[in-house]
C-alpha cells in the first residue's frame, strides 16, 4: 500500500528546511531508523554531498539518519533495501535524467508502491505524477523520457502561484502555462501551493495543509479544492 507525503515545497517563507513538515514526518517515518535520500535535483547546483548534509540536519531533529543514494556502489540494491525515501527539490529535468541514467526510476516506483514510505518536495513531488511535463524548471539537461513514477494518476505543479493583479510583469502566469499543457495533454494538473501537501495512503489521496489547491482539467474551468479533500477521483 502506497504511503507518501508529496509536498509543494521543503521550506516556507521565514522558516527552516522541512520544519513545517517535521511533525508529519515523525509519524510518517516512525518505523525507519534510516531514510535513503535522493539528491540528484541539486538545487542551485550544489553537490550531492552538500545537499545530503543539509537534509540530514533536518532529519536529525526527528532522530533519523539520512543516507545519500549516490554513496552506494549498487544504487538499485540500495533502493530495494531502503526503509524509507526522501527525494528533494531542485531541477526536475536533472532529477529525472539521473534516475533514468542510474536505472532507478522503475525500481523506485515499484518499491514505493509496495508501501515503503516516501517523501517528495518540489522536484521530488513533480516526479510522483504521471509525467514531469508540468514542472516550473528550466530544461538544463535532456531526460530520456518525461514519464515519471506514476504514484498518483495526475500531474502536479508544485510552488503554484496565483496571478498577482498588481504586478506589471507581462510574462505568462502558472495558469497560462498549464492551459498550454492542456492544449496537447488531457491529464489533470493540481496546482499545489507552498505549505500544502498530498497524503497518499494506498489509493486514497488527501490534500493537507492550510491552503486550497487549484485543479486544472482539460476544457474545464479551474476549480479550488479545499484542504482535507479526497482527490482519489482524479484520473
């Protein structure tokens, strides 16, 4: 039975890394002594070691040891034997490229679908959808496929931002970008605002956090989804 926390972001404004999620994570990973960290998205271009160190400091607050998957000679075996997973944010194109390069995309999906607890933030949440095509990230590298873990039957747009009516910026809004996606694709897209997350237990998907999420479906008007809503109907 799938057991996932799929969060829009790792850090809230004026907060520390993962702090707002730590009470949830303590319960989520209650049976884990160690969690396997996937640092491939490398936010800001930092090294795998620097990223693992940052994430480890947060998990130390709930007495869990984090081990970077990059440190294992046999990464596939490390994924198969993991007690839990955390895939951090950064660049989704880079993350997906590295998962495919290391032959980890399928084995990670299979292992999480068996019930090993998973945490994703930002890019690590993007890959929980059916494809990565609704990411906000620049295509800094070319992945072999846009197909991702498929832990939920729709796509995500983490860090979703509402249009600022006072802004003089003339570029496209997130809503416009998602409409562009829906000109060619029929998958629903959930705009997940910062501070919100999805709690996935088996096939049940529940929106958590203090904010609404914005649901986009092809040829339909966007819809606001209340926190606490069951999103299992989406496909």
